[in-house]
């Protein structure tokens, strides 16, 4: 029975919030706030903050992990912002800079026509969207101002000075065709937001060129705020998006979410649109999602919080009125909170929370702000009234407590309430039509009459409910990215592939006057536990266990799976098929008669429950299979290909005097069964099974000269079994464990044999110290590494500290000395490695045949077939064409006549590493001789899938060095011989970790092969097939090598 460590998952979390937690992070221009306050940008000697810094951390909780959710607390960030408020006076075309520390007007700036929405950006500046469409010409005196047309349909950037009167205002057209246009065409600029790269996002009701077919289409325009402050009359867009095409016709306000991944635009005529920032900037087609907020026209004000979640105020009763909405940045789900507004309205002035629509009485929130674990709502009327509720829970489990209310003693039933925000002390500020009202945190947000301020000297009226203090940008300036490999980074932690490690990078941005503060970071993840899963497989003929079958017979397969866990475990079970099977039939698990007839199972047998089944030409697979501590079974049947299926194969015809064209001999196929985790496809356990499909009888074969008249020995493959012995780590007692063996394939000797014999392979499993943990006794000691089959056939720990050693009679893929450099860890067995017989061969550094090979190479180099390339630029082996059969010793030149059918020999003696990534043409051998170098050098093979042209074949002999298949290597056709030298650290073939899937047609012969986990190509990560066409080519320099190998059979 085969077993492997698996993982079912348990949810855990890790939170960083104390100084001790943050001390473990690598910080660049980032420092501790102190007193467990989190991290912030470092301060320069002058006292100013750095403008950018990073903190990084490698989180390794152990095992394979699924990264689920990140919660970032930046609640301290806004305490470093909010020294000024920017209040738009839409009737006078001014914006007031109001000093929130001194409760007084700092300065008033004249901007474009009809200012409304604002977005506080970097360096204490503010961006203003000038609506233009709330001016009644010609009665409004502004219409006769000389710059009125010039200031229409514009964006203004206010850059305040250090003292009043020293600031500047830059106002520009947003559409190029508007410059010089003397028209009353009003675009209705509304939403405006600034991202972390100082890009400005502004949208308008009518964004097409005046007179064009799309002039009335709502559009979103993005431009670079860093290049705005100049005399150019119009902005240069980075991107322009036609919002009309996605159904957005009246953009009203906007805000960004977590990590600035998406911009949310609220529409006064529909709902809320979530639009991917990348899709806008890259122009790859708009990636958006629509949220229908209370049948449209229910949404009014929009804001974010320090977690990057989105909050929306529903204004109109019956269409969202009386409601507050929340969009979770992680799940993307919309929540609505129809809170009982009337629960605490006692004592409120008349007109508050008494709006009636369709017999429903409610308050009407116009804008919301989130701070310090509470939500604050600015009510439409009367002015000077806000509602406060605690935010309970988190994520999609968020809820709101009952609202309580605060009113300014100078409230007015004739004014309307508008925007809301909070300052650096946590005080709440509300914009009303004619007053600016403060609700003091220190007094539980009470607001005496003296807290109502006249915030303009120009008269007019205020209208803003966007970001007028700077909360929206500051909430998000701590950006977090995540990676599973420190190379590919994701803004959303849920997008990170399952991995053992999570790399975290926090990016902080500021303008020197303040810093974002990361108060805490919480990572939620699911980790794999380590239960043990067992799988056992039998192949049956007529309800009897068998490993040998005739063409056309029906094979029944029975699988038994269990776990040691005390709970149910959901897994995926896959059983591999031999090629070209017919009539796969899954036995109904409730059909006890069928189970009895095919698999011999009794009526009381427990079956595996699975609600999904996949059948392909390669395997049968059960998804979402539930197993437990009891033995549970699966049963199915398939038909072995018949004789006609073999005869109809391309290139096969009876009677031809060719061994390759003769009818098939016995074939042995690996038909392993595996248990996977459903999501990560990590192998939990595998059962190693082989079956033999017998070839045609001698009577059906026409004798040929190639086969001669020898009798045919038909071999049967018995159903094998191996005993595993191990020492109990607790009691130190020797125990035995039965299980399916690992195998080698020993082909029959000479032409007198039709088939072969499958033998169990002796395996020793050790820990990181080389101590034996598990040994398997073989049935036979006959072992020849030339017929070694390896890959995905072992069960055991997937821990990288546990290694597999293979040894028998001093021959193995590793050197057999069991030192740390010679061990193959379990990753080589568990991650889609496939090795054919003859494909991986061991060559000891002290091999008795070394002198013969040395003589053979010297003989080849002394013949006219060899080209001495000692003066050739070795770098030319990468990135060029190599013509191995060139008759003029010019490896980069093609020739029409290939004088040497088996190719030439090209001899190089480099003094540095060699990179081989050229396109290979024709056939030949390259000898790389590193003799004379003080340290062993390497040949780095970088060939891709298209590098071997027209069936070209390359023989590669590396003397006194090593061969490395790099991460980029995908294909190699030919033979590689790396004998090594006992006097140097050479003779290795190494596969680089995390590389591309690689397929090798040919054979590898070396003193040591070091495998590593590579990417999964679907069917394999590394596949090495002993191509008979290559083995029989007799590449120059390899003749003696192949004779030596084949003579040892």
C-alpha cells in the first residue's frame, strides 16, 4: 500500500501590529512610529518625511498555503493629513482653503466655472472639477466676465503657498477641441480622483468633441498630474474611456479601492461601476462590474476607508434612500444597511429623518466617511446634522450598529447638508450650503453654535461632497503587494498561487509633509495539515488479480483509498490508462451485481462518493471524492486494444524485413493511480502498477531474416508486492508496512525474447542527516540502471528535508555514496518526472571503461571527421544557427552535401562556462573539454522547443565539467555524456529549479543527475524518452559508449 503526506486545510492568520512584529521586517526609508503605532516613512534630518519607502517580509508558515485575505489597518494615516479643507463655492467660482487647526480661512482661490468636486492630492494641493452646467446665462453676471469661456469645462489645480497670497492656480481645458471654442456647450465635469502615481481621473456627462456623434457620451479622462502645472491650455490625456458604452451616462463621483486596483464611479442615473485601473491605462478593453444600487438613483455620495473598501450614501427613499451601501474590496460583494434611523432621533429638529416616500419614513444620507471604527453620515436636511454608527465585524460579515445623531446648535432647516470628512485630530467636518460645521471628537462629536463657520468672504454657496480634506488619497497611500516567488507580484492576495512562502512588500508614499501609517497587517490563509492517505490498486481479469493481458481483453480496475484522519477528506483520484484503450465503463457504485461481477466486491463493500467524473484518453478521474478512515472502493473497466488496432498503426505492416516494422513485442505500461488535493493538485499518495499487453503469437508472425528462427519466449508479468521495513521513531521497534513497489524494467535478452520482466526496485529513504528512515526489500537483486524507470511512482514525504537514495550494486542515478550532494529529494519523485528505459544511465567517475572511452575520443579527434574549434568564439553557440554536418569545418554555414551522414565532431576547449542555445541543424557531436581549468565549468543548455530543426540530433560530450539544463530549456534531442573526473567536482547533469517543462529525446549518461522541481507542463515537468532513432544513429564519439552500455545487458 502506497502512502504520502497530504494536506487538508485549516484556516489561520498572522498579524503584525506591535513594534516587535515590525522589527522583523526589512525596512528601506521606513521606520517604526513607536509605542506599537505601526510603521511610517522615515524622517530626514530636516524633519520632513521621505517621499517613498518600502518594507518587505518573507512569511513562511510551513507547508503549502492558500492565501485568502489581507486586512490593512491605516487608521493612523489620516492623523498625519487633514490640516486644510478645500470647500468649493460653486456660485462664485472660488475654492476656500480653510485652516482646520485655526478654524479660519487661509486663502480663497479663483478657479474654473462652477466648481464642485474636489480631490486633495500631493503637496497639500487640490484638484477641482469645474462643472460649468449650473450657470444660468445670460442672467448670471459671470457670463460677461472676459475669461468665462476660457474657464468653462476645465480642471483646476490649486498649489498653495507657504503664506497666503503666494499660491498658484492652473486651469485647463479637458478636451482639446474646446480650446478657442466660443460655445455654450456644457460638459458637466463631475467626478475627480487622484491615484498614488499622481494621475488625475476626471469624468464628465458630455465628453465627445462638440458637434460629433458622441458629443453627449459620458467619458473618463486620465492625465498625468506631474506635467499639469504649465501654460498649456489643455491637458494631454493618458487614456480616454467612453463610459456611455458600458451604460454609464451621468458620472457623479469617484474613489479608488485597495492598492488602487479599481476606480469606482457612481452614476446619478444608475448605480456604481467598478472599473479596473489596468484596463484603462493599458487600453486592453474595459474590465468593469456594475452594482445596481437600489434600482438606480439611490446612490449619491461615495467614499473609501483605510481598508480600501467602498461606502455609498443612498439618498432617495424607495430608490436606496435611508440606506448605506458597502462594497468589500476583497470579495467584491455589495452590502446594504437599511438601518433603523428612527431609533435614536428623539430631540432632533423638525425636518430631520422625516422624509416620507411610499409610506416609508427615513433619514437621507448624502455622504459618508469612515474613521476610527465608525461611520459618519451627513444628512441632507436640516443642515448641521450627522448620524454616527459603530462598524461591527469585517469583510462580508460587516454590520452597522444603531445610529445616534449629533446636531450643531446653529442648524438650519433652510440649508442642505453636503460633504463630510475628518481632520488630523479625528474631528468630523460637514459642508453645508452656507456654513462649515465642526463636530468635536473630544466631546463625543458635540457641536455648539460656535463650531459653525462662515468659510467664505465672497458670498455665494458651497456644494461639495467629494474628498475635500484628503482622506480618500491618504487612506490608500500604503500599498501592499504579494508574491509567491519574489518575482511575480499581485495587488490582491487572493490572486497569489498556493505556495510555501508569501513575499510581502509594503510601499509607502507621501509628499514630505506627512506619511501614511500602517497600523497593522493581517494575513488570513489556509495551511495544509499532514494526514496520511493510502491508495491501493488492482488490475483484474475475470475477477482475478493479474498483470498480463491479451489484446482485446477487458481489464477491471479496483481502487481502495483511505485516510488516517478522524474526519472526511475531499480529494481528487486519478487512474492512468495504457494508450488507445477502448470502451471505458464506470461501474455504477450502487449496482452491487456489477461490482461483484467485475471487481469481486461484496454487497457490503463501502464505495467512494464522488459527484464529478472525468474520462480522457489518458486517465479516469474522480473530482470531489470523499474518503475517511474506512477502506472505500472504486471500480471500472476498459478494453485493451485488439490486434487490428495494432496492425493499423502508421508504419506497421506484416512481413517487412525490418525489426522496427515487425508486429509489436510485449508492451509494459505504467498505470499508476494517484490521489491529489482538489485545488493545488499536490500529490497525496500514489499506487505503482504496471500491466503487460502481450504481443502476437509466433504463429501470426511471418519469419524474417531480422528475427531469424529463434523460438519466442513469452514472458508474463506477475502482480508484484514489496515489503517495506522501517524503524518506529518513538519506540525504536522495527515494523513492516506492505505497499506497492517501485519498479525497474528488465527487457528480455536478444531476439529470442518477445517481452520483458518487471522487477521491484530497492529503495532507501533517508532523512537530512543521511539516517535511514525506510528501506524496501526487492524481490530481485538484478538491477541495471540502463533500464531504470523513475518519476511519479514513489510515495513518501514531500518535505524537502527527506530524500530518496537509489542504490544497488554501486549503480544508481546518484553516485550511491549517500552524501548530501548525491541525494534526490522527494520533489524529483512527486512533481511529474517521467523516465523511459535507456533514458537515464549512471557512469561512475572511476568506471573501468573510462580508458576505452578516452581512447575512443582521442581516435575521433585525430580523424578527418573532427573540426578543432579551439580558436572559435564559444559565445557563438548561443543564439545562432549551428550546422553540425558542415564539410568545411564552418559550424555556422549550411552545406548542400553532408559528407558525414552521422555528422562531424566539433571540439572546443573553453576557459569559461558555455551557453548552448543555438538552433541545431543536421547531426553531429560537440565535445566541450574543460581540462586545465582550476574549477569545474559548466555547459548551460538553453534550447527551446523550436531549436532542433528537421530531425536534427546533437551528441554532447562534456569532459571535466558539468551540464546544466537552465530554466529556459524546453527541448533537447540527442545524447549527453558527462563522465566526470575523480580529480574534480564534475560529471553532473543538473536541472535548474522552477524552470520550464522540458522534454528530452535521447539519453543522459552521467556520474550524477540532480533533479529539481520545475513547472508543470500538464503531462510532465521533465520527460526523458530513449528514442531508438537517436540511440541507433551512432553519433560520432558515442559508438563505444553505446557498445559498452548495451553489452552490459
